[in-house]
C-alpha cells in the first residue's frame, strides 16, 4: 500500500499534539526553550525543519529516527507508531490539516 492510499494524517489533531507533549516540554522546543531551530507553538514554527514530501530530507524526521546519531527527544524517544505517523504526514505533503473526529 502506498502513502497516497493511506488516510490523511491531520496536523492539528495528530501531529501537533505529539510534538507539543514530546518536544515542546519546558526548556526544549517550547516558546521559552533552548531548542533553537523550531518551537512547537504552531504549524508555522515547526515547518522550518520539515521538507514537505520528503521525510528523509526533513530535519525533524532525521532527529526522531536518529539518522544524525542524536535521537530526540533524548530521554523519551517517540514510539514507532508516532514516528510512522510523522513520516506519513511529511510524505503526504506536510499540510496544515484539521480533520473532524
């Protein structure tokens, strides 16, 4: 099954909550944190490290899968399901989608 055949991953209800609870913790990628390249405040603040359509070229996917050697978040890595959801969202175009329940 290809990416295009999967259900649309919703940024607002599926991706943003993962990033806010895992990466946007105090002192990391929250508004006052030291996370550097991005914060988890909104779609706009996350997109600088996302290359829509290419998880392999997206910094966010590289760090959550330890492509660069430093898996993030460092003490509580994302689950395989969470990483897969982010992969699918990026490959689907990393759109700012909101889905109804």
